[in-house]
């Protein structure tokens, strides 16, 4: 996929509800995630073209994302379709939100800058979400901590639908645990955990706790790191 978009994890799929937008970050820039009536996920710059209000604080109306300030509504193409103060006006095409690529795979929402029109194959495996945790450490420090505590952690980049996404995979008898790192800031990283295979609920809870313990250990500097 040389020259195509590089995809980055921005949320677990279950954390992007169908009834309201949610905000997060990509490369330190605020973005808004939301679903259209068909359930397709969209990732946009979290900035209303009118006066810059955060669209993640907005709401959904008639399948459009509405800004909380003056209520301008944007369709799935990012185009403004309705201005409440001037309902008779057909907004010009230039009144559009900056869109990013957005895909779902492995129970994770991925976002990309660049030419996101390039189609991506669907994941062949069935993944389930576990949880997301946020660590007050850099992504590289968190990655080091994960590598220290889970020997054999592989980055299956070439085997993933989105090369470059860097999902780390920890294989166990009951399948695979996937860990996707999302830098939220210089010293703040989200870890999105998913599973593929036959793990029991007990196994998933145990892994979830292990992840939280790892986060605590990472924050208390009990792991050496590059950061
Ligand atoms: S700032 Fe969004 S509609 Fe005015």
C-alpha cells in the first residue's frame, strides 16, 4: 500500500455510539468520530467551518452531525446542508468539514490522513473489544512496558488490513489479544485491547486486569523505557 494512507487506531468500535459524536485525537489533533444512519463511522477534524466550535460537543439530527453553537448540520460527505438561522439558504460547497479516512476492523476504529479513498480489505478474523485504558506515559514508554511484560508480542503489520497500523498481537492458547496504541499527547497514550479466539469471559477479565496493572506499573516507572 505504498503511497496510500497509513491507518491509526483512534477508538474501540463500541466506544463510538450511534446516537452521539465522540472526540479523540489523531497525531495530537482533535478529531470527531460519529456514525451515520447506516452505521458507517466517520472521522473529521473536530472543528466547525463556521466559527471553529468543537463538533464533538454537537449532536445528531436527521442523519447529520450538528454543531452545538449555531446548529449548522453536516452530512456524511462533510458538506453543510442546513443553517437554522437561514433555512432558505443552500450552503455553498466550500462550507465543508475537513474529512479523514475512517474504517473499522478488529473491533477498532482506524483513521487516516492522506488518500483515504483507497479501499481496505475486511479483516478475516472475528475480533471482540475488551477495553481501552489510558496511561500517563508516552507511546514508546507504553510499548516498552508491554514488550517487557508480554514476551513474544508481535507487530503483525504486514498481516493486517491496514499496514502501518502497528497492532501488537499477543498469542495465547485461547487465541490472540490485540493491543493498539493511540498517542493522545506527548505523555498520554490510550491502549485499545481486543481479542480473537475462544477465550472465556474469565480470561478476558483477567487480561483486562493485567492491562490495568500494567498501566499502573508503567505510570509508576517500574519499567525502563526509551522515553
Ligand atoms: S460555530 Fe458551528 S455553526 Fe457556528
